[in-house]
């Protein structure tokens, strides 16, 4: 299932990248979203800035999915941000994996803009590899990813 989201920030691409690659901001975002447990690392790897977030959250899914996941889920999100191009645009490879479940999202995130307005877009493909019910679960997983993104962006706008 395709997932496409776009968000606007009242900031330059450099400022938005500074925010999403700030370990403290990402930790505060985990706390704000109610993570039971989390770890955030930001490191340089071969010219890329790699942000890794592992968090355990209450499962905010319909009951038929909670039977598979339990009352909480642990998610690993990895963003591999490349260097800025001449216009200041940055692109990341993004993966979101749910521990112990055959569910993941693979995609890209882009920060682009001019002046003091930037757009961050996320384009991904959500897959749940379960026979018969996987396609029924994919929209719920996409909805959870989107809700987390929206919350983090709204919080981020208050931090720039």
C-alpha cells in the first residue's frame, strides 16, 4: 500500500534537517508520543547522516490486529540522509520495521524548499506479509505511521 505525505515547515531546508537530525528533538518526540521505551542514535556513516529510532508504543490498532501484536509494538525506524544538493534539498532512504511482525515500510523522505519555507515529503510502500489478511492490515499500519509523522511535524514546528 502506498503512503504519501507532505508537510510544510516555516523554516529553511537546513533548519528542518537540523531538527530531524537532532538526537534531543527525536528523543523528546518519542516521549511526547508516549513511547514506553526508546533509543535514538544519530551518526555519520560514509557521508550520510543516519538517524535510528527504536521505540515501544501502546498498540493503537483494531482488536483483530492486537491479537497478533499484543498490547504494544516495538518499531525500528532508520533514516539515511544524504548530503544537501546545490539547492539545499536532502533525501533519505527510510525503513520502518515492526519487531516480530511481517510488517514494514520502505521509502524515501525529502526536505526541499526555498527561503524560509520547506516541504518535507514521505513516500513509501507499506507491506504486511500475511496470507489473506495482510492487505487488510496495511491501511492500519499506514495510519499509525502517518499519525506519528504528523505529531512529530507539529511538534517540530514549535521547536524551530
